[in-house]
C-alpha cells in the first residue's frame, strides 16, 4: 500500500510539473485545458487528499473494533460447522454469518489502510459481546443439540454487541461508507438475532 501511495504521489508531482511547464507556451496551455491554471493544478491534490482524510476517530475505532469482532463470529461459525448432528437451520445460519462477515473484514481492513490508520487500535477497545477464550473452548467441546444451543446463545450476545457498536458508528461517524456499513450491520444482525431466538426456542 505504501508503494502505491508513493507512486501516486510521484505521478501527481509529475503532472503538476508538466502543467507548470505548459504554462510557458500557448500550445501547451491549449493542449492541456484547465491544467495551465492554478485551479487546475490544485484539483488533483484537493480531490485525492480528502478521500483518505474523510473519516474521524469514530470511523477508525468502529473498523478497528469490528474487525476482531467479526473475526470471532467467523471463528464461532467455523466451530459449529465442523460438528456433526447440528440442526440444518443452525448450520445454514452459521454459513450465512461466515459469508457476510468475512468480506466485511476485508472491506474495513482496506479502509484503515486507506486512512493510514493502524488495523489494531493502540491499547485496544472494549468490544461488547465478545466471547472469552473459555467460551470458545466450551463451544468447541460440546456436541449435537447442546452445541447448537450454546452457539445460538453466544451468537445472540455477540450480535447484540455488534449492533451496539454499529449504532454508535451511525451516530458519531463521518465516513459515508463506514456509516452505511454500520446501518447494514444493524439491519442484518438485528434480523439474525430474532432468527436465532426463534431457533433456540425450537430446539
């Protein structure tokens, strides 16, 4: 990513330099309309810089916290999917969670790199709904209906934490894409919470 940024900066400098040279001749100015004016030179800078800076601390914290939160949901789903004798509706839900959250992890990681923010926040964040190591060990150990019930109970709490974090981003974030993801997470996981409650009651 650093190489890409360096190259783009170099290319931008070259464009500005060429534009500066073209101002000396009428033909150069006419062949590059707009680039022989000071406003033309400023355009590439003003359009590129805000794209990386168009976020605030809430956006960065949202991505930094949601990445490991999502990663744990994927891990929990993997644990239940490798078991035998699990209700088909539960395995279908686990598959859906993995399919939805893995790409979101990649998306948020890309944002943090674009924003020049660390993918892990210094000192860490409090992430509501996260399972402890013991919780995951218990999920790994149990089988059958007991495993399905434990997975659903844990994932309900996990999703509730994600919805809380997503709502905070919608309230306080600045980046439009991050805010939209917060809204999407709230909508999809609120629906999944109700689905899991119904499944849990039926087991």
